[in-house]
C-alpha cells in the first residue's frame, strides 16, 4: 500500500493509458498480486550485460503492455531485458492495468564479475574440511597473551595449521595506553557473539575476553583450558565429525582500486540448505599487547569487516546469506562486493583505525548449515586476493 501511495500520481496516468488496451496473455484473475522477478540481481554496468525480467499476475505470465519504472521514472525495458550504464543499485518495479508490483533491486557494477575457478574433480564431493576458530581478543586484554601463546602452538603446528581457519575479533574495549588499531566496532563484535553465545551455550556472558569459538559449535574461555592440547583435540574431533558433510568452497576474489569483488561458489556434499558469509582480514597490524612478548605486538588475521548478517527467526546475527537448497554435487554462487572506503567509514567511531594496507588484506569465507538444531560452520577457507582458489579435495 505504501508503494501504491508513493507513486499514486504517476500511476494514475499509466493506468489510464494501459488499462483499456492491456491484455493478460495468461488469462488470470484480476484480483491478485502483480510480481516482478529477475533471472539475476547483479549485472555489469557496461550497457551489454542484462537481467531478464519476468512479470506475473496471480502467478500467470504477463508478456505485453507492462510498464517498468525505476523510482518514479518510466524506463524502456525492451524484450523484458534490463540494461544500464549507471553503476549502483537500481530499484525496478512494474505496473500492468491497475496493478503495481513491489520493487526488486538490480545491482550494477563496473568491475567484471570474476569467473568460478575450474573444478579439478567435477564428479567428487570428498572435500577438504577445516574448522573456523574465532578468537575474541584485544591489546588491552590482560589475559589474552596467555591465549595467544596457546593459539600460536596450534597454528604453527604442521599437523593442525591446514585444518583450521583462524580469525581474530578485536572487541575488547581499548585503553589509551594500549591502542588497538584492529578494534572492531562494538556492534559488529556483539553481532558475532549473538551467534556464538547462542550456539556454544554461553548465552548472556557477552563478548568475554579471552575466548575462542570453534565452528559456532564449541566455545571456551581461558580458565577452561590449560594448554594447546585442548584446542588441538577439539579441532580434530570437530573436523572428523564433519568430513563427510563438508561443502566445497571455490573463490575468485579480486581487489582492484580499493574495491573487493569476490565470487564464491559452494558445492554440496549432501543435499541441504546452506548459507555463506565472508570476513575481510588484515595481517601485520601493530599494537602493543599488554603483558605480552614482542612477537605479540604484531596482530594477524584481524577481522576488519563481516558480511554475513541474516535474520533467522527472531535472531539477527552472522549466520550467513542464504544460498537456498543445494542438491548433492550441485553448486550455488554468491557475490561479495566491498568498497574499502565504505568499510572504513563504518568504524569511524573508533579513532584508532588506520587506513588499510592492501597488500596485507585477505578473506575468510565460511558456509553454515543447521546441525543439531543450530547453525554451525560447515566448512571454511582462507582466500588470497587476485588468486583463484578452486575446490579442494581430499587426496
């Protein structure tokens, strides 16, 4: 109703022009809903790439006498193909006779959409699996140095280094004497904890430091672990439990002129509904660590941006963007687009933030699905920019 009111004056003229001569070629009822859909919601703004639009009334295709609008302006969509040379989001809606559709958004980008890396073993679904280890830390966190020592032992262990994707969420409230140049805004950090607290059974404790969450499934704090063997045993147990279920993740991520365009392709080992998320990571950020050794003053795998927020039920957290149901052996794609300047502005409240060092940036991509009545991380990968990462299979 709001959309109808918004464009009422414009539609009055449109209705007078088309209501008499318009014909529903499907012959459906005129008491239902007009709907517009696109075969893709992302195109290049080169005037050649296009999205094919479909309009239905009560589920019956309407193939003529449709008027398309962008905002309040009629647009020419010849043969139901939408082109543009203007980069950005375009809100497109349709009118037919006395009916108005809700709008859809088609995004146009100037950067070429990357191709999916070639599949080295198309008939296989025996994928390499990894556990995502999410560390909550901060330079002013007094006990985090003990946690860092244990993690170092795991991450540098030849047997475990390739079984784990480690990311560090710097969410501890900083102190002026220990500025944290990797500090993630409080909203983002607590958004991550909305998932981890719910799933790890730590609800209500908030962003406690130091802590670590494995695959959104198991979390513990400093006093629950005395040495690195605890991490290693849990990483092995979680990885063993999901080896037959792990999805394949292929990524082609470009970083050009301050813009990230990453095409992620997910291949299912088992049929199911999946979600995908990504994090922008930066290595080599200097910040003196309280109670720490010199090597702890250089912070790696620092989360600078999280693109995975979704509403599931009454909860809004980083479950990942829906890929829908994927049949075993089939694939689904998702495109992440980030402007580094925009990402930086989102954390303006933190005056310690420095500019990004692009050569130190990379990505972590993860897939989630429901297991044991909760979202858990099905698989994860580390991604370098401007290099292709094909599906990784067990040898």
